[in-house]
């Protein structure tokens, strides 16, 4: 299993409805990408005060590395990813990805 964690520094002026729409597009990928098992998202509560730059994040679980690789090139992922980049500080520089094999 692969846990795909994504941390986002969303621009402060971004309206909540826009944030919700972007995450809804990402969540919909569970229904179109084989091997994508789950999606969870939310704001960063940063209890340890170590990740203040990142305001939001999400976690996806994939059943295999090949499923993650297929997701990476899926056109719906590319479209949703573009929407995410558009609302992050510095575009793609406002996003951190961490993939963990468990």
C-alpha cells in the first residue's frame, strides 16, 4: 500500500468555496482511478507548530505503486492538480508531496 500525502500552502485570499471545489475534484478521483482506495482532507491544525507554511493537506491510499503511477498521469488528476497549483502560494512551490510505502 502507498500513502500519498500532500501538504498545501493555500493563498490566504482564496475563498473557502474555491478550496472546497478543488478538494472535491481530488476526492472524485477515487471513483475514476483504479487502485485509489481513499481520500481524506482538512486544514492543518499544526499542534507542534512545525508546519505553519502548510494550511491544508490531504492523504490518499493506493493499493500499489503502479496504481499511484497510473493516477499521476490520469487526465482528471492533471486537471485537479492544476486547480490546486493555482490556489497555492508560489504555485507548485506551495505544495509538498510525501509518498510512504506501508
